[in-house]
C-alpha cells in the first residue's frame, strides 16, 4: 500500500473506532441502568411485601412471587441482550485497534523504506535488533482480556440470579411467616 492510502485507512479506522467506543459505552451503560433498575424494583417489591405481610396474604403469595419472577425474566432477557451486544462490540473494537496498530506499523515501514530507498531497487537487509513486522492474519484480541470479560459477565449474572432467588424466597417468607424468619 502507498503511504497516502495507509494514512486514509488510518483516519477512517480512527473514525470507526470513535463510533465503536460510543456503542461500547452505550451498551455498558444500558447494562448498568438495567441492573440498577432491577435491584430497585425488586427492593420495592420486597419492602412493600414486608410492610404489608399478614397471615391472610399467605394464600396469595404466588401473585407477588409471579410478579417478581416475571420481572426477573424480563430483566434477564434485556440484560443478556445488552451484555451480549457490549461483548461483541468491544470485541470488534479490540480487532479495530489491532488493525490500526498494523496500519501504523506499515506506515512507519513505508516512511522508513521511502527515506532510505530513494533510488534503490531492492530493500535493505534487516538488522537483527529490528522488530519483525506484524502479520495481517493475526487479528485476534488478547485472549486473557476476553477471558476476564467473560468471567466478569458470568460472575455478575450469577450474583444477580442469587439476588433474585433470595428476593423471591424473602417475599414468600414475609407473606407466609409474617417476616419472622428472614
């Protein structure tokens, strides 16, 4: 590639990366907002049940349980969608950063070879301390970073599932035991 083509590709990829960063931030914020909203909603259900618990409501514990369970399911569908889009968008952003590094490396090589090879027909021999060029086919983000992201997402989901289970159990316990066993 020519130096000007590389500069254009670098600029274009920079603009794409800016948009990708905005998308990553959007999906991350969306997951946070969904989580906070879910915790507040479940907390409000739990508080209202604990304040109005009586032995007469034990017969209808399934109504509150169903409302809480349905809200949990709706939340998890929205949350998993947001987290999946976040993960995919972040992955593509990581690949774009690798591509940008490769383009910048090629630009440096093109500038260096242009300044040295004015009038030469063959490339100069490479020195032993010179870095090897990137290979264009190795566009995989850092496996450890991907693993850390997956672990973070999995732990967050597990914590939220445990929170849901505790909330569902507490609602039933408040309604049927008058809040004495929670």
